[in-house]
C-alpha cells in the first residue's frame, strides 16, 4: 500500500493527498516570525493549532461549511476536503493593530476603510472591518482594497466571503471574550469545492492566524501582551536579527514560554484540558 502522496509544504504544514478529493494537513511544530521559519520548534504547537481549528470548525458549521473531515489520533493531522483555494486572505479586524495600525497611521485608512481620526494603537473599532490581503507566494502578504480583491476573486464571491468572515469573527470574538480573550484580528482562507461552493479551509481562529490578547490586561494606547507569537517576535527583535533567513535559534526559556502561551490559549478558548486533547483529539469535535 503506498502511503499518502506529499503534495506541498507551507511554512507550518505538510500537505498530503489521501485521494482525489481529500487532503491530510499535518501541522508541524515549526514557528515563523516575520515570514521566516525559525530553526527551533515549539513542542506541541502543531497540535494546539489542529485542535483549536477543529474546535472552531465544529462550532461554526451553522455559519458556513468548512473542509474538516476528521482529526487523526496524533492530534496534529487534519483530514479535510481538497479545495481550490481563493488567492486572497480574508482578514477581519475588531481592533487596530499590526499592519492595520501601520496603515491607519500613514493614511487614516485600512484597506479602503476610512476610520475616525485620533484612534490609538490597539483601540477597539466601533464595528469589525473586513481587510483582505494578497496571498504572497514568497515574502509578505499585502493589504488590498475591496476593489483590488474583487479583481482577484470576483465581486459576488468577495461579498460572500466578506459576509462569512465577519459572521465567523463575531461568533468567535463573543465566545473568546466570555473566556477572557480578545480576538483582535484574524485571518480566514476560503476555497471552492467540486460544486464550486465557497468553503472555509486552512486553519481557523488559532494563535498563528489571529491576535489573541488577555482581556484583563487590555488597555488601548500601545502594543498589547498576547498569546500569539509576540513573545517570540519580541525575542527576535532584541537579538537585532535583520528579519532575513536564517532566523535565530530560540533559547529554552523562550521555547517553554511560547509553548505555555499556545497551550493556555487552547485551554481558555476550548475549556478543555490540553492533556485530554492529547489523550483523545476527538474531544474538540463534540
Ligand atoms: N482544504 C484545503 N485544500 C487545499 N489547500 C488548502 C486547504 N486548506 C489549506 N490549504 C493550503 O495549505 C497550506 C497550509 O500550509 P501552511 O503551512 O499554513 O502554509 P502558509 O505558509 O501558506 O501559511 C496553505 O497554502 C493553504 O492555503
Ligand atoms: Mg498558514
């Protein structure tokens, strides 16, 4: 019996074709910052991403269909429907941070959304906004306007993924806030199935695809502490690294601190002990 065929590698995931319609997405423990994969891995990071995505996929089926078929006992492998992915990233921002903050400071706008004057870094927006980005094959994703995104995917499909992305964000942000986590922003990827229907794919609402902030320490007016890669980014910045490959090795304390943040995000959001997930990954599907 030949094994599944390796069909691609992302920065974090290895992709295998199970057959004509199904993919196996294996989330490794690789971590990237500033779009560079670092030489040091974060143990169990791939399991956190896989478990959290499956948790959200299971709970958001009423909002839109997704690619999830199952999670394997290793906790890091997702069996999913093979989609034809759209060439855009569907970003939703509820708070002003990262490239959204950068663009706002420079132009007063984010992806064509004109925002009120005088907003501070980290400020909550009166309504979440849809801010699409290109899917760079190499290098950095770039924020684009609705008009630019609509050239890439067509106006009707874009309106549909905008609606779905905002609905998914609102659902997840409400859920997370009740568990003490602010989802400042997040990125979705949609694709088309064999019937050309739009389906949510990739990972969803994880610390790699989102900014998660502890709600109790939140105060607009600067960068926020976070459950995501900020800890690693801060370390990388302190080393004076120029953000081109190769990235720096991470010391044991940074590895342990980062692992703890990923696991805490998983446990807070799911209400499930990470050890229970490791023992039986199907706990997130119930
Ligand atoms: N259901 C799917 N069908 C086809 N491709 C998918 C599906 N879900 C995710 N992908 C693609 O698999 C890759 C995931 O690997 P990842 O390491 O996250 O990549 P990246 O470095 O682009 O973030 C991405 O290119 C994503 O678009
Ligand atoms: Mg990815």
